[in-house]
């Protein structure tokens, strides 16, 4: 009977540790690209005249 209790305790401990690791799972994602819309392009004068 002690072997049965030992196996039950070990299986509960293993299941508890696996579920704790799954809760902290990091899903790799690609970051969003940094984009700032330019108010002007580099054609023409600095005043914005084309």
C-alpha cells in the first residue's frame, strides 16, 4: 500500500508541476514594426513645395 501512495503522490506532484509550467508558457511573437508617417517627402524645397 505504501508503494501505491508513493506513486499517487509522485503523479500528483508531476501533474502539478507540469500545469504550473504550462501557465507560464511564453509564445514567441514578432514585434510590430516601428513606423512613423512622414509629414513630407524629401523631394522639393524644405517648405514642402514640389
